[in-house]
C-alpha cells in the first residue's frame, strides 16, 4: 500500500489519452496565432484580427473532425525562451486562447514557445484549458535563437499545486524541435527524467517545425516511455500518418493541414478531413 502522498501523485496522472480526449488515439490540431504585440511581425492590426483568425482556425479543426486543439504563439518569431517571454506576449496569448475557448467545445491545450513554464500554466488557467504542451520539462539545451534553457518541472509543478490547477495535464516534449540538448542527454535519459517527474504524455518531434521524426526514433521512444502515451509532435501529413499511428498513441498536426500545405495560411477543412481519414486507417 503506497503512502498517501504517493497515491495522490499517481492519481494526478492520466492512464490513457482518453482521460483528456474522447479517444485514446487523438488527432490534435494546431491554432497558430498571428504575431502578437511585441513580435517583429506584429503590424498594429489589433487583438480583434488575431482573435478572428484563431477562432476561424479552431472552427475549421472542429469541422474537420479533430479530437482537440492547441493554441500556440507560433508567429512570435524569433522566439524568446523561458523567463524571458515578455508580459505583453503572455497577456495577448491568454486573451486569444480565452476567445478560442468560447467557440471550442473540444479539449483545448496551450503552448507558449519556447518553454513558457509557469507563464504557460497561467495562460491555461485564464483560458480554461485542459492541458499544456511543455517544450522543455526536464533537461537542458539551447534554442534556435541562441538562448540556453533548462527544464521547468520544479517550478511548474509547484505552481500548479499552489494555483489549484492540478486538473491541467502535461504533454511534455522529449528531444524538442528547434533545440539541441545538452551533451550527454540522449533520448533514453530525457524520457526517463520526464517520466520520473510526472509528465502525462511524451511528445516526439523532428528537427524543426514541419519536419517529421524518424519512425525508428518514434519506435524507440514508445519502448522507453513504458506506460506513458507517445504523441507525434511535428511533420505529420496524410502520406506518413498511418505509419506513425501504427506506433504512436496520438498526433499534433499543424503545417500540413493548412491551405496548400503552407504554414502561414489558414486551416483547410478538407485537408483536415483527409488527414484524419489517413490517420484512422492505421487502426
């Protein structure tokens, strides 16, 4: 019989992705927000335009048959990292995500790039999200813009408890795209650390946005993950998703379901439907 504290920690974790979504094998679509105030791409068009674009993408993902969505500050490039994410970005993200929540009955997640940590959790609370994607939950590495960063698990989990937000689940990246891990942190080590600190599911991605991971890497991660679900985090399209879903438990998709497959375009409902049909063919 485990002590009460251990039973409490164990009870916080999901047993299957169906604990968050309506299926153990979810298709999770990305809402890529336009550049928000403070980002180089922001042209002063105001929050209404950002909200309108995000809500339209969310509605297309819903109409196409996705099982969940993630609202992400995709176009706040070049990305800041960790504690260096400015307050205007955090506030705008929360406003947009809350507006998306108003039109989205599906489970909703938040990703604050890069590695928003406690700020990511705050956005999720404000927007009534069910889960967060954490870019560097454990370990350490360097991001594409040159920022050195470290895992946020210690602060994030403490604040989640203090803010009475333990219902918000954690999907944590291992070997995250747009980053290079500190030497010596191989995939097995990163997964072991991430599981030990209580991530609900693990995300495996390629090198950059739109790049698919090697299938062999996904297979290795699946074995190493044990009882934790594995989610494909980048590069999935209608041509490769059946192979990925024969190994992984779920997928996050963004670039390939846009009009023309161009990441800066809006979500194409017909592409979403074709992608989901291809993904379901693996089961």
